[in-house]
């Protein structure tokens, strides 16, 4: 790395030389001599020395900053490889699913937690469009990706996705842009947390509260049970839900279902 003293000294000496030439040839030799020439020369010389000192300090400081930046960026291939290996280890060890995509939506990184959470192996998704988003949800996902590619950082976004087996999942995702060496956004990386059970637990509590309210308001039990069956089928993506109530004699008094019987 360049010693910051050298460029600072070179610039300062060049400045002093040019200032001296100016004072000697243009200020004194071409000007009319007088009694004020001596004191004036002293004042001008002192001004040159003071400004030269300030210039030296500024150039030295700038050169030192540039040198520090170069030391930070000048990693050896071994150091760079080690840093990449450490980053990959952190990503693979993360309990959260980490998925990175390029600007076209193709998957560029898919860690082990993503495979456990969503069912696809990395070899099945790398270089391909992200398989998590159902076709009917693609527009909303593209809107999120577009905001991140525009430079936004989004946290705690609730997004419905699908598992490899087709079952729905609710995830909370935080997404940030990926920049290249020039500072341009070239992709996005997201941390995914599966909140399906948490979401379902809250929805089930609300559903039971709605059912209780219907019964207490005097709605027919049969109609209330059909409503409950339909909501449970929607919540858990089940093809058929059936509820049967037995009387004290063991006979079925009320039966309700939703879906294909």
C-alpha cells in the first residue's frame, strides 16, 4: 500500500514551488519596487507556508482513507474463499429458510432449512423460478419482489405459499436487496419463517367464537354446523368435513358436512 506521506509531500512541494514562482516572477519582478516589498514578501511567504501545511494535512488524510479502503478490499483469494465458506456455513446452519433470487426471479441460493420447510431440494430449484408461489398468488409476489429490487427492505411480510406436496403454508418473510460491487441491485434474499400453525390456531379460535355466537343468537344448529364444516374445510384445505352429533341414546341426531360427500 502507498504511504500517505508520499502523495501529501509531493502535492505540497509542487504547490510551494508554483507559489514561489508566482511570487518571485509575477509579483515582485514585474511589480514596481517600493518600501513595502520586504514586509509584503514576508507576509506572502508565511501565507504560502500556512496554506502548504493545511494542504499537506488534507492530502495526507485523503490518502490514508484511500489506503484503508484498499486494505479492506484487497483480500487474497484464500481470504475471499474462507469468507465465502463461512457465509455458506452460516446460511446452511440457519434455522430459518433462506432463499435468494436474481432480478428475473430465478433461485440462486436455497439452504437446508428451505428444503426442510418447503420440500424441494436445492438441486431441484437452483436456476429456476421459485416454486413456492401458487399461480393465483404470483402477481402479489412479483409486487413484493419489485419493491425489493427497487431498493426497499421489507420485514414481517405474510405470504401464502405452497409445499412441494401441494399443501398451503403461511410464512412470514423479511426480504432485502442484493447489490453487486458497483452498488446496483441484482437480486433479493429472504428469510422465511413458517407461521402456519400460529395462523391456524388464531383462525380456529376465531372460528369457534363465530360458531358460539351463531348458536347463542338462535341460529338453527344444523345451519351453524354446516357453516362450521365449510370453514374448517377451507382453513385446512380438506376435501370433506363431516360433523355428527349423537343423542343420549347413541343415535345420531344431527349430521352436517361440507365438501364432496
